[in-house]
């Protein structure tokens, strides 16, 4: 799929092109919103508002190649607004836990997955968000910094603290204290 051409069609008012974009990104946007907010209903609200904002502001996007990062920035902003308003409990779905490279082969995955689930939901929202983008979306520190609109050093700090906290909480600091694919 040529995203650049699709974005340009959307910018010229082609609603079918926007529907195609929506179909392509909806699942990932919802999952990202859920991972940040921890609430399925809130994630649905975040997704709907993020796509509504995208539709309204798409004409202002200068670089069609930047659409994905632009969309996820909207998701992060909206999730923060809603999470701040709702003060929802933050949980991560099994689909992310399966993606995170912290499960040693020698341990029972379901037990460790539950322990990790419990540990991740205790992290502050910023740390949870960097874990989601780094491990689930395989984003680099620079990309996460742009998405969250913070300096790269801040993302590195949050990522380091999140790994250390998870290591302490699950009792395996060597399993999570190392760098990820883009640290």
C-alpha cells in the first residue's frame, strides 16, 4: 500500500481513502490506547477521538511519510488527557506480554506473564508508555521521544527506570536491565 498516495487522497477529501487508512491503523491504535490507559472502553474513546482529530487535521500534515508518527502522537496526547481525567487502572494485555523479551525458557510462562502483568501496571504512565512503544511497537528512543514530545534523554531515563523497576518487581533484574533493540 502506498501510504503517501493514500494520505494525499485523504487530504483532497477522499473519504474512501480515509476509511482505508482507518482499517489499516485501527487495531494498532486501539491496542496502543489500551496499553496506555488500561481500560477497554477508554481505549475505544481514545481511538475514536484520535481518528476524529486526524480526519480534521490531516490537511495540515506536510509530510505524508510522517503520518504514522503523527497519528501515534495524537493517540498518546489523547490517552494522557483521558487517563488523567479518568484516573483509570492501567493494565497491559496478554498480546504485549507475549511480545516482551523477558521470559526465560526455564520458567513457567503463564506464571511469569501474570507476575509481569502485575508489575507493569504499577509503573507510572510515562514508563508504561515507553515500554509499550519500545517493546510492542519496536520504536527507537528517538522515535519515542518524538511521539511523546520529550527529550531523548528523558525517554532513556524512563526506559531505564522502567526496566529496573520491573526487574526488582519480578525478582529478575538481569532479565530486564539490558538494552532493548534500540536503546
